[in-house]
C-alpha cells in the first residue's frame, strides 16, 4: 500500500493531472459524447443531449471514480484533502466513497435509462451545490481546492440549467 506523507503540507502548486481530469469530465468528454451521438443517431444538439452527457461524465463518472479512490485508499483523502492525520477517519472516508460510488452509478445508468436522468440530475446537483457552498465557506487555500470549487460550481450550474430546460 502506498504511504502518504503525513507531515508534508498541501502544495499550493497546481496538480496538472487533476486539472486535466476535471476539464475532461466537465467539458471535453461530454462535448465529444454529444458530437458522437449527434452524428450516429442524428440527435438534435440541445440541452437535453448536453445534459445527458454532463450527468454521465461530469456527475456520474466523476463521483464514481472519486468514490473508488476514497473507498480503496481513504488515507489519501484523509491526509491530502482533509488534512486529517489520524487513521480513525478512514472508516468515515470509506463510507463517503460508498456514497459517491452510489451517486456515480445513478449518473452513469441515467445514460441508459431516460427516466433516471431527472432524478440523477437532482441528486447529484444537490451534492455538487452543497460541495461548492462548503468550498466557498472554507475559502480554498490551494490552487487544487480552487479547481475543485470551480468544478463543483460548473457542474451544479450545468445540472440546474438542464433541470430548468426540462420544464
């Protein structure tokens, strides 16, 4: 098991891989999916199509992969994200991972089942809205925390636009 440095402070430098992952989940992969579906199925490019793929990639796959990381290596999240040094937090972080996996699966399956899409947008939208609010209240100190704040706000707003466009 990889050991995480418990004494090293959070780096204020931008983690480029983290930035690229977030840009891919929020913008690149949904856009590519919209274009592919447009050309294969001749689907009209509109909010329902963009929302489908934002829910799948931006909410579903992002939460699913984060949940896998939290459940598999809770020490990474404890030390590098939450700055908690004690092992007592690992069980809670694993449970957070299970919740993220569950929400992520809902977002992923919504691409296959249209009737799940609204519920997935509501549930994950609430999550990203609360997460963005917490980031703002905490006042992010590192560049990576600012990336997380921007990601959460972008996904939340995108999901809200999708939901209101479905009325």
